[in-house]
């Protein structure tokens, strides 16, 4: 695929991932807020949309990075795509009743690990004059920081306002970061 086309696709798909992620957060809040069981599978389906929509973004970051951070860029690209596919398959199997909720925690947990490593890669590529804009690199650092915060809060409390607040913080950080990535690739498509 030509580079401008990949960047254009990545920009659009990242916006789709952002919208699906926010809607997923709303569905999850409705589900846990007692609005009905209907919202659980809606959340799961929106997670599938989110992770599949991120695949062109992962490929575009690899293209943009070129030989920088080689061979780690290639390794993380392949691992991240495999992780995103694992998450999508796990959530789909959960929706159709072929995987338990606990099983989806495993597929999601294993799948998210390379994605988080990829976020670190974006921070590295964005800070210090790399091919990713500095602001997007800083936002990647904010995402990692909020992941750490929600992990610590989740380890200390199993529910309640503090966990909800940390979850909202993570959703906001991810959303702003994804908007930065989408804008980056939209701009790159225009000049490539």
C-alpha cells in the first residue's frame, strides 16, 4: 500500500477506534450502573471494533518509524497486531457464548501486553525528535502513567468511586492520545 494511502487509512481508522472506545466506555458504565445485561455484549462488540481499527495505525507507525528502533519496531508491530487480533477473537467468542468471561480476561490480558509495549515505543519515537510528534510521545507517556494508576487503584479497591475515577482518567488519556495519532496520520497523508 502506498504510504499516503496507509497514513490516510490509519488516520480514519484511529478516529473510528477513538469513537468505538468512548462508546465502549459508556456501554461499560451503563452495564455496571445497572442499566441492563444488554450493555455487556455492546461493550464487547465495541472493543472488537476498537482493536481491529487500531491495526492500520500500528502498521502506519511502523512505516513512519522506518529503520529507527530496528528491530524492535518490527517485533513490536507483529506482536501488537497479534495481541489486537487475540483481543478481538476473545471478545467475539465471549459475545457468541463460546468463551467465558474469565477466558476473555485471559485473552484480553495477554493481548494488551504487546499493545502497552507499543505505546511505550510511540513514547520513545515521539520524544527527542523522533518521527512521531513530541506531543503524541508525551501523550503516550500519559497513557502509560494512567495505566499504572488504574492498576494500582484496582489492586487496592475492587470497586467504588476511586476506581471509576481512575477508569475515566484512562479513557480520557487514551482518547486524547488517539486523537493525536489520528491527526498525525491525517497530516502526514496530506504531505506524503
